């Protein structure tokens, strides 16, 4: 898994920086192309020459190194990395990563990269246990970083405690599993729908809902991060297209049905996160409705929209639906799971989730006990959904 992959090894300024040379050597021996970035603190402990001799590649220390025709500096490192591993990750570096600071080469590369991030913290025991450090680590884990160590043992202070850098074997293991996990949807085509629909009343008015599209966009981003080819069918939203995702914009339920039907033709899975209007005005007026003196009421007649998830039912297509309910959440979600022939349904409290950044979801798979997740940011819920989807897909050689 590590062979021939481009790995960025970030080294920050702690005494364990000397151990990063051993890790670097192992990665190179495993066949990886290793680009090392040293922070200013690391340069106090270890020299670029050590890593240059091990990797036969330039070592990045300065974000102001000029770009060349062949190398766009830190941006190329960030975009080409299969994974980033930071060992040792000091308390200061963890804080900077959690805050998204970008005033050195390592911070820039981490911000500009979508590669999996493996952190091997090492520091004095009280620094590790400090609530500030723990909060930063929790933030980074919530964003998908893997943390390996620190281990218990003798520290540079002479005292014993939790703070030693994890062993090179443990760090390489964490990196391997981040790479495997990250490629779990390679070669798959995943269609995701997101956002609400707008059903026109007249040329200037529509009926819509409060869906922000955040859940569907987060699912699309998570699937793309795992190597899938992602087609995102999006209702009206202000959100930016996630990197590597092909997007089709639609407005109405009927447009969403048509775009989704086209997109699923050769797809492995459909994740239907859109909040589709069940009804639309019976007629779309070509002229603006004008109020006249004495008009105290307006009657609009609605007719049913197609149910996209129920309509699209191709053998071999794994379908995941969402249920946003105000009452009887699990019963209603289980009924939709059966009626629409879904492999899984994500059940949410409608009031708490729609328009919010967070969600408290229950994942219900056909024939399995529901998994209730705690309240989590939608990005994290998306990762859990994609974990389940990866497990639901038939093995590669069995796929049609
Ligand atoms: N859905 C769909 N097309 C529709 C309505 C819903 O594809 N016209 C999908 C949603 O994207 C979601 C799932 O079906 O994945 C459940 O949607 P929801 O609106 O909660 O359920 P409904 O089937 O519309 O049932 P109810 O009216 O009872 O809420």
C-alpha cells in the first residue's frame, strides 16, 4: 500500500524529531516517495540534510521557496500526497492544525490537501493532557485525522508519563490503514443528490423547503475522498462544489428525477440526501399572480411529484435514503427502507437537522439493528454513512 505512494512527512519541533529520521527511512524502504516538511521548531532539532540523504528529494522548510515550472511548491505537495503523516506532532502544531493556520509550509500543505492525515503526537505529559491540547486533538479527529499514540514511557524531562512518540511500526500501520480506508471506493461510481427543490408557482415565485444541501455535499465530498467518481445532483444552494465532484444543478423534482436517472445508468450506488418536494403547484403560471382589490385568499392546487428514490430501482444499484421526521422516527424510517427497497436509511429528527451544521442520525440497515450516532457535525456523519456504503457494495470482482 505504501509502495510508490507519495507521502508527505511533516516533522515539528520536539526532541522526538530525531526519531522522524528512522520513520522516514522505513517509508523510503517500503517504496514510498517521501517529501519531508520541517517546521521552524524542527530545524532547531534536526537538519534538512538528514532527510534529503534519506529521501533523495528536496526538503521543504520555507513557504516562500519560489515555484518552478515543474513544481508549484507546497500546492503540488498538497495535491499529490496520498497521505500526510506528522511525526512528531507537537502541542503547538496540533493547535495550529486545529485552527487552520497557514503561516508555514506544513500548515499550508495540510490546509491545501484532501489527503488523509495521520498525527503522531509527542510532548511533555502535562502538555498532552492539557484541555487545550485535548480539544485540538478532538477537533482534528472529528475532521477525519487519525491519531497514533502518544505512548506511556520515559520522557525527555526524565519523568515517566504519556507523551512518547509512537513506535515507527505503529505509525506505519496507521498510515497503511489510512491509505486502505482512503481508497475503499476507488473505481466506484456514486450518485448523490442534495438540497431541496424549488417548485415554480409563477415566473417569480416558487415553493421550497429549508434544506441547505450540507448533508448531501458532505456525503459527496466524503465519497470523493475515498476515491469514488462522484456525480452530485444538486438542488438550488449556495454551496461550493467539493473537489473532484461532478455536479449537475437542477431546480424541480422532475428535473432532479431526470438528472438522477441519467447519472445512475452505470453507477454502483445512489445516496438520496435531497429534500424533494412531494407536491408541486398543478399549473405553473406563465404570468405573475397579481393581487386585486378585495383578494383576501389565494387558492393553489398541488399535485404529486414523482418519488425519485422509489422510481429508480435498477438491479444491483445500492440505494441509501434519508428520512427526516418529526414523529415516530424509527418506525417511519423503517417503513421507507422497505417500501423504497433501500439498503440503508439515515433517520434524522427533521427540526434539529434541516438547515443545521450538525445532525443526530440513526443509521438503519435492512436486517440489522439500528445504529444511533451521537450529535455530530454533518461532515462526520457523512464519513459514517460512507463507511457503511463501502461495506454494502459487493466485492470488486463480483461487481457487474
Ligand atoms: N424522496 C424522493 N422523492 C420524493 C420524496 C422523497 O426521492 N418525491 C426521497 C428523499 O430524498 C429521501 C427519502 O425519499 O431519501 C425519504 O424522503 P421523505 O420526504 O422523508 O419521505 P417521503 O417518502 O416523502 O414520506 P413522507 O411524506 O411520509 O415524509
